[in-house]
C-alpha cells in the first residue's frame, strides 16, 4: 500500500493494522507530488467502492449490499478497530438475526421497488408538467419532425394527412395524395 507520510498512516493503529493484515506499506515523501497524486487517486477509488456498497441509495433507501444479501456489509476497518458493532458481536444472536433478515428480504426488496417506482412516477410528473398534449383528428394536415424517421437532417417534413389515430399520441399518416408514410 502506498500512502503519504501523514501521522494517520505512519503511526499506530494504522501501521499495526497493516502489519497484522500482511500489507506492505510504502510511504511517499512530499518531494514527490506525483506519488501523492497516485495515492489520492487510489484512496478515492477504494472509498468510492466502499461507499457504493454501504451507502443507502436515495430512491430505495437501502444499500445495494443489503438488497442482495439481506444484511448490512461489514467493511475490513470495522473488524480491526473497536466499533460498537464489533464489541457487541454475539455469534448466536448474529445467526438468529441473519435468519430473520433472510425471511424479510423479499419484503424489503418489494418496499424498495415500491419506493423506486414512486420516485420514478414523481420524476415523470415533474418532467411532464410542462408538456402540452396536442391531439389531431382524422383528416387534419400535420408536419412531422424528421427525427421520427432518422434518415437525413431535413428538419420538418410534410405536410401529411392524419389517416388513423393509434392512441397515446401516435397516428398513421399519409401523403396528401393518399400514399402511406412509412414508420408512422
């Protein structure tokens, strides 16, 4: 492991932890700023990976780890540093709690799915708030954006005539002479 010469890395308890875990520790000096940049990039990557697995997501309010395994993740530093979680660990009680969590995991996943669907609905409501629906009748003359056909960048195409209404704002179009327009 490469780290800078900061006290938190060069002294105990971190130094002892590295020795206990059989991790070779290399310290860089301030005279080599490029080495410090490498350390910062690596630390950012490690912390990012830990955060992704152990941080509750906003829309599900659950951690990805807990949704998969039914329990919260224990990260390596928690095992070596005395935290409340480590101090109060009881294997028998842990086994019982783990089994309870496995029984409840489907319900937790369902609740997360419901919260995610509600979040999606609210975002769609916000996004669609400014949309003005326009309806056409059979026989109306309309223009069509070229984006619909994805051919050349010709801007708007038309005019066309509405032949049939398909629902949800989609229509079958024909040219003014009655020939069908493909992909409408």
